[in-house]
C-alpha cells in the first residue's frame, strides 16, 4: 500500500503514473487524507505527513525515496529502477532529490517539520526512512 498526499498535485501525477505501470493492480494507492490511512498502515498521522509511505504485505514500512524505490518492486519494469537504486551512492542521491521535490512542491502536512526533516537527516523524528 502506498500512502501519499492527495492534496499535492505533483504527488497525484506520480501516483497516476505508478497506477499506469501497475497493470496487475498490486499496489493499493491511498491518500493520507483518507480516514482509514492510519488504521491500514499502522502509522500515526504525524509520520504519514512526513513523506510518502509504502507498507509491504509483510508489514515493513518505507518512507520518502525508499518508499518510491520499493514501489517499483510491484511494477512492470521495476527491476531496472531498483537496479539503479542498488548502485552504491544512488539511494542517498534519491533521498536528496526527494527532499528537493518536497521543498519545491510543498510539504505533506506540516510544512516546517517536513522541510526540516528532509534537509537534515539528524532531525528526522523517527529514525531511518524505513522501519518495522
């Protein structure tokens, strides 16, 4: 399940692209504004507002660029993207790009909290971008 900001135009466009690639409909796409988002993800709304989140069937949760990369596990042609992200140094660059996008196109929820967390990894309120 991919939880995204339904109020963000950039986010909605990318989710539409992911849906187009998801021919087998393996991804559940859920805006964080949906009342059931916190219950279905097991994550508090404060975390969901920090970045896009992907919850795998085994319960592992990914956020930010890691969530985007993990989403490609379920998509046609996703092995190519995941292979590129597996190159040493690629994921930190992807996280920087995600942070730039978040700053440019608007935060998910709390503007100051998200931008501060994405600019400075030491300020992230909940540790790494993936957690159990």
